[in-house]
C-alpha cells in the first residue's frame, strides 16, 4: 500500500515517492549541545527514529543524517558560566546525548555531522550567496537579504508582514531589512572564531543545516524533519539559503514536523518550572515506558505529559510485553517442525494474525499513525492470548507452527516502534524502593540469607526476593513464602512457579 505523509510544504498528505527508487534520504535537525536533552527533544528523536524504522521495514534503504549544533550563543554563554571551553562543553553534551538516545533506543544516524567540522563548507556557501546578490556584508557580519528570495514564507505560509508582526524581530540598524538574518557573525572578544573573507567570526545557526544536508544527501533530498517550533524561522531560512545557493527547488521534498510536548496542558518551558530533562525522568522510569508514551499520540498532535500519562504508558507496555512472555513460555525451545495441513483453528488464527499486521501497516501508512498502530498490536496480543489460553489448546506441531509465525510478526512490529524487549529482562528502576521495603519488612526472619548490603539495582533486588521465597518454601515456611509473594503482587509483580523455575511478570 502507498505510504502517505503530511508535507508541511504542500500542507497536505501526499504519497511518499522518493527521488531514487527504494532509497530514502533523510535529514533531521539535531540538538544544540549545551545541556541534557529535554522531553521535547526526545519526542522528535523517537518520532523520527520510528519513521526511519518503518521506512526500513517497508524495504527502503534509508540514509539518515542528524546534526549537532556544537557552536552557538547558548553554548558560549553556558561555557562561560561554567568556566569551560565552549567546544569542550559541546563535546561533553554530545556524549550525554548519546547516553540518553541509546537508552531510548534511538538508532544512531548514518552520519552525525557537527557544525564546527563544516566551517569551510559554510564559508563557501556564504561566498556564493554574496556573489549572487542574496547576501550582503556589514562590518564583519554577513546577512541574508530575505526580500531577494521571492519564495520566502512558502513553508510557514506566512507573508513577510505577518512574520514581522508575529515574531520578535531584533532591531538591528545594520540590517537592511528587519527580516534579514545573519549568515556569518563577527567574533566578539572571548568567543571561538574562524577566519573568513569577512574577518574572524562564526556561522549563524541556520546555515549549518543547509550546508550539511546538501553535502551528505544532495539537492532535492527526500525528507527533512524536526520539531514544529523549527518551521519558522529555522527551516524557512534553511530553504532560502539552500535554494538561493543551488538555484533549484525544492531543496528538500517532504517536510515533516512533530508537535509540541505540553505539561498539564501548558507549554513546557523553563520559566514556568514545568521543564523535564530526559536524564531525570530515566532515574525513575524505564526508557521503554518513556518511548511508549512519546509514541502513544500521533506525532503531529500535541502530546500532554503528566506522571499519570507515564503510568498509563507503563500499563500499556506491560500488556504488550506480557504477550511476548506468554509466547516464549508456550513455544519454549520447541523447533518449528514442518507441518502438513493446518487444522481449521490454526488456519483461522493465522489469518487473524495476518489481518492485525495489515491493520498495523494501514495505520503507519497513513502518516505514521502510531496511536492506531498500538491498537493493532493490542488486537494481535488479544488474538494470541486467547488462542493460547483456550481450554482446548494443545501444543501440536501445527499450533506451534502458527505461534512461531505470530511471534515473528509480533516481534517485528514491536521492533518498528523500538519497543522489543531485550534478551535479558530487566526490572525497571522505579521498583527499587518498593522492593527494599519488602525486604526490610521481613529482615529479621531472613537475616542470615541477606548479603551485607542490599543490591542497588531493582532486577537484582527482585532476584534476591525470589531466592528468599524459594528458600522459605524449601524450609516449608509457607507463611513467609506467601507473605513475600503477596507483597510483590501488591506492587504489581506477579510470580509464577513453572517447571523451569520461578518467573515474574508485571501487571
Ligand atoms: Zn536544522
């Protein structure tokens, strides 16, 4: 089926037809590295990572480029506050960025270009823009002359007059027109600088993305993405620079923008004190839950954050993960042996699974509707659960055959959303204190069995509790064993004794 995407440039849903068959070239604006990433950054990361994963699932080769803005006013300001070199500060936060992005299972881009590594290319673009009459020099600064580029405003749909009244435009008497924006900034004392034909200075922020996307993806590449706050002026300026430079349009063919994250219906901002840093959230919540939450709403809609929304996400994720556990328990080590004719039940089950896969694809083909894709996954989970839990279920080779098939589909779809659980199941950090409390409540009875110091990690704490319970059962101390099991159940951890040992699942 055709994949449709909403293109901010045309303001409608269009069929995605890449310039080159089976190949998608994609550029996404990355963070300015002066701090840890916040929830708004994370939404863009996870949304575009999921788009990329789905395109790969559809059989496209995807070339994915995401930049780091590693020189900028904010970086310089923060570095001065911390008494650090700005480039070192940027380097530090690039490392921190990867820690968070990896935790959220955002795949690394094919290329992560940095602004400071492309200064020569940027100078080259500014030179051409000056030569072509699109830019002018004032002292050591160079500005882009917005009125010279007749298509200015085509992405945001604003006229120059609206831009002037809507945005805060700095008053600067050096500009010929208040709308003009800076391409090259003269260096101020104490700032990093590079030599240029206009004297020592550094590039304006917008320039790097035009330069690096053209360099790595070529003119007329397929998808340009970012948060909707970047549409104006950042992306509008990118288009102006790039298209004035190459003399051709469009510089990027599909523009995709994700919506804002709000907190209790208000815009998230530092000044309102409702600002969430991903690293802080990951102290308390598992990355899968955060990722699930970020994808639970269609990417173009606003996404409202509250602790309640993460609890809902946890429930949803547990449901999905439990189905996978049930499949693993049922299939076990059994090989998918070749079977002859399928029974009627097995055949019908297989068809229902195929219908859920189709439903998932239909949702994602419609402008990456992850909210409906989750609904399709739930339907699939329900089919699997009721097939296995049916009283008449017998694990015949035919039944195992269709379950192996169902698991393969289920895992593939979970993986598109970046939510496939890892090999070893880890219990999430938010359980740590609750588990410590349970152990402390029975401390006197199990004193001899406890290590000198309790483990610091929830998975290890749970392992310890399970071994304490097994120990108690061995001693026929069923009261303690049941007490531990019930205490775990109270916090949503269910223990199940199977022939292969005690397993846990979350509800
Ligand atoms: Zn950009």
